[in-house]
């Protein structure tokens, strides 16, 4: 009787183990399929060989990302997701995704990212819905060293990078903050004679600095605002781009996805390309332009350029500046916009005399449909500065 009970219990245990392993495999495969589908919804096709589960860890084998126009995609190798759990509605949460090193290479160029880590990844049950819950999402992505090598030389390096995203409590806004630290650009291997002369003349064999990005996406209106996109290079200067557009809603994203699918199946004939071009113009009409600015704060670049060019021309820097200031009205006369010409001439002249900062901004009184901007650019380009309320200022805090 005891032997029979033991056999029965053993059989039940084996059956439970087999069933559990089979269920884990099914969950892993479902996770992988939904992970790939979420990426596809954002315009990137993911392929893989297989998926397996062990406890709350899911491993997807031989993950590749297809790149449009390229025969060879990007191979990420095996990806392991830890702390995977179902969210109760068919989606998944993963506490972390980590990868020691990812490398891509082609001929004499290689690119590597070390110590990749993604935290609190959310994989939706389905894509194409009307809320943020239908998009792939994560709390943070960090990396260690990033290296671009060309012909044996590390021409670009970064010591680390970090991107953080957060949703508002009502699911209507996404904030993004990112930075890349420890930038190093090695220009010593540049072999073009003219470029080499300029690099040596200004003393910029190596550039170092960082990148800072801040912005948000307001989902209901589709407003995307980039409040800071700043590249700072030591002893060079700081270049900051800011812009704001509206209309990039979830419906707009779905429209883009459908268009991408149509383009993939479209023939290469002229009629098909023309039809897709018109369709894209129609999509762009849904977007509106709110504002944009580009600002450069000088740290020595402008004076070094002026000194180098003046030396090549056999004159002093002051003579070079005066010559440029005299040429500005003649060059800008082609704009056929006297008021704007005067504004630009005054700002650039002031900047050349005392390089501190220069900024170009466009802030229309009301949001402008992209279609109206395109119409002005084609029909009456000289009116664009007024249409977009463009201003050019120098040496302002």
C-alpha cells in the first residue's frame, strides 16, 4: 500500500513538473512574441530564434533588429529578462534586462556598448490602442562605455549614458531626461588635408564634453517639447536646440505605422512613390509648429576660427571681422526682406566683435500647420521670417 502511494505521488510530481515546465515555456514564448510586436509597432522589426523560461527569468535567443535598407540587421545576441511577471491583462513586466556587451561591426568600423541595463520594462498585451498602456515602456536605460572604432582608432567614446522616463499619474504625459557623460572625440586620425589643417590650426585634436536632453510628450494634444538638447564641448562651446510641435498623437502614430506597412508592400514605380509622397504630405498636415530655437554659447571656438582664417589671409583678426561685417548686408540682400536683413546684420556683427552667444528663434504668435509653412517656403520664401516670427539675437543671457 505504501509502495503504491509512493508511485502515485511520484507520478503526480513528475506530471506537475512537466506541466509547469511546459507552462513556463509557453509564457516565455508569449512574452517574446509580445516584446517583438511592441517593437514592430514603433517601427523596428525584431526577430529571434527561440525563447525559454526559468523561474521568473526569460531568455530570448539570437535577437536581431532589422534595419530598413540594410541587408544585415543588428545582432543583439541572447537577451535575458529578470523578474518577469504577468500584469493581469495579458501584458508583462520585467524588473530588468541586462547585457554585458553589445557589438556591431562592418568592414573597418565597429561599435560597442557595455553594461547595458534596462529597468522596469513594460511589454503591452497588444499594440495600436488608444492609451500609453499599449506602448512599450521603461523607467530607465543605462550603459557603461560606448565606443566607435574606425580602422583601429577609437574616434568616439562616452564613459556612460542614462535615459529616464516617467508617466504622469493620469497617463497623459511622458517626461524624458537623458544624458551622455565623458564624451571624447579623437580627431588625430583625420587624414583629409584641409580638415587636418583646420584641426591643427585650432588645436582641437581631442574634444571632450557631454550631452544633456530634457523634454516631454503630452499625449492628448500630441505636443512634443524638447526643452533642452545641449551638446557641451570643453574649450569649444555649448550648442542647445529647443523645439515644440503638436499633433503627434496616438492616432498619428497608428497612421504612421499603417503607412510604413504600405510602403513596405509598395512597388518601386514612380506612380507608387508619388502616391506615398502625397500620403506623407497628408500626414504632415496633422502636425503644427509651436516654436524652435538654436543657441550657441562660445567658449573659444569663434575666436580660434577668426584667428586661423585671418592668418591664412594675411590679416589681423580685427581686419577679418570688419571685412565680414561689411559683406553681411550684400549677402543677406538675397533674402529680399530688409527688416530681417537689418536684424541679422546687427546681431551677427555684435557677435563677431565680442563672441559670447548667438541665438536664432522662431516663435509664431499661434501654432502654425506644417502645410502653411511649406506653402510659404515654396510660394514666398522671403515672408518666412515674418510668418514664423524669426528673430536673431547676440550676447543675451
